[in-house]
C-alpha cells in the first residue's frame, strides 16, 4: 500500500511505525504482538496499547479518555507513545520524565471533569457507565461486537494521542507542526 502511494500521489510517504492497539491479554493478542515484532522489528513501536473498557466508557460519556481516567493505563501508555514518537522508536520514558505530562492531564481532569459531568447530566437519555449507551448491554459487549463501538474507540484513541502529545510537548511541537504545514 505504501509503495503504491509512493509511486503515485506522495513519493515522500514513509511509515512512522506499527502500533499495536486494543491488544487483549490472551493467546491471540500475545501471539499477534510476538509475530509482528519478529516480522517487522525495525517498524514496531515498543509501546503497545491494551484494550481498556475505560476508553469505551469515556466515549459514551463524550469525554477524552485521558480526562475520564487520568490515572488509567491507556492514558499512561499514550503518554509513553508520545514520548516514543518524539524520541524515536524503542525509547521508553521513565516515570519521572512522564510526571509533567501526567500532572497536566490531572489538572485538565480537575478543570474539565465537572463540565463533562454537567453536560452528561443534561442528556440522560444516552445511557450511563453501566449500560453502554442505554440499551441494556455493557460497554465492553458493544466494543467487542465491532461496528460502531470500534469506530467510537478509534475516535477516542485519536483524542488520547492528541492529549498525550499536547501534555508532553505542548506549544513547541504544535508550532513546529504548523510551521511545517505552512500555517
């Protein structure tokens, strides 16, 4: 696919890396990760993002997962991914290096959680954490069915990456990206 695009629309296209996302801690998930790491060792990000029901819950509440669960494992993993993107595949931050970003996310949580909670209270017909959208099924069951649940998870993951990169690198990174885009 990359080679096809390079021959046509974008000869400068390159692959930044392969990210394992929504990995389950079962035989299939572990085998998939092992297989990809053995076949593409130079492309695999060290960080792998596990499946996390908090991402699904945050999506149903229309909240970034980092705000919904600032101490959650997905938030921490996306911060580590942001570090790895900036510092190079295979690099891992220490807890101390992630602390400033985690502190920013905690501050965002403190500042914005009440506004999300108020908005959620104003729309009671959308279900709650335990109903997965008000249809009597759990959020985990919705996500595992595929369909719309996976799209919502993918959207939430995009938000988390944005939060992670913003928390880690903030304005200097954004300014460089915008300058590179001519903005």
